[in-house]
């Protein structure tokens, strides 16, 4: 399922979910979609064509059919209330809740179902490059990622087939998942390799990018061991605020990597 959290209109969400399914299966029809949503074909057609609204009971059936989580269901229903409730006050409350949920979902931790996204380090950067304004051509993307054009094509198809990206009605690419912060409380070789690749890329940028395009800060300091966990949490909070301020889902025209490291210097020098 495409991520409902990326949408401000439930119809656009349903249309993109349908397109994502047809991209995976060209024979998939709107009738099949209606069946899978547990609504009639005529009802779905009326909703998508904007000739009719949608009741909360119908939205509940759709959300259940799409196997949405409780938070996703709540967000989906707020989308409907914010546009179609008779009370202006209720519409405003729903919009406030939408804004709150979108903010809290901006950065999500890596879950098992997303592990395929770091099976190759360049999958996440490719998603960003494909979905910025004026998407670069195949050769430019390949040059940026230092991979071959055939690898770009294969990776794009891989991400499309797994539902991480989808084609919009205008032919552009759209993300179907929220922004992911790669982290896990369980040690993982794939995550370590992912971070290592970006550290290598950062080193290359340090030597070859002009200073106005980059910012590097390194500070060595003494700290009490009992405060290390608090320091880790402080960095996570900063990371969240930083991304909330600067990430743009619409109109973005370049791709950056923001990376932070906090490590024990003594351990690093003796292992």
C-alpha cells in the first residue's frame, strides 16, 4: 500500500494506490480494486470521479480492506473529515490532527519490512533523485550514484515492484513511503554497511565539493559515561527537528545527505 501519510486528499491516495497496483499487474482493473476495497464498483467510480463524497463507515471498510494500522486509519478518516464534514470547526480540528500526525511520522525507524531498501546502499538516494523537481536523466543519476545506467533501471524497477515508488498521473515518480531514518536497536551488518558507504561518500565530498555546498563539524570532548545515553537522545531530537524544518516533499530540486556520528574515540583507536 502507498503511504497514506503522504497525502492531503483521500481521492489522490486511492488513485495512486490503484496506479501502484496496476504498475505491478497491468491486468489489474478498477473493478478488482473495488472488490479488494470491499465497496461496489459504482460507488468507487463515483468517489474517484469526485461526483460523491465518502462516509466514515465506507472509509472504515476501505481502511480495513487495505489492512491499515490504527494510526493510518485515523489519518485516512481525518482526510475525509477535513474536507467534507458539515462543521467548519470539525474540519479545522481534523486538519490540525493531520498536521500533527504528518509531523510525527516524518522520521520513522527502520522496520523489518523495509530491510530490502538497504540491500543496496543507493536505493534510498535513488528514490530521492527520482522524486525531486525536474528528475535528472538516467545517465545523470548513474553518474551521481557512481553506478551504471542499467543498475539505475534495475533498481527503479525493483523499487516500483516492491511498491516503494509509483508513477503519478503526470508521469512523474512519487514516494509511497515516509522518509526513513536508518537505525535499529539490534546490530545489523546491512545497516553498518549502509552507514559505511555514506561515510565514504562524505569523505569524497570533503575533498572534492566546494565549501559552500557542504558543512563538516568535528568536535572531540570528554564526557561522563552516565551521560552518553542522554547525548544520543539529544542528537536524535536534533535530527528530528532538523528534518522537520528542511525536508520538502514537494518542489525539492536537489538531494543531500545529513549524517551524524557520535562514537567513543578510545574504542575507535584500540579496536
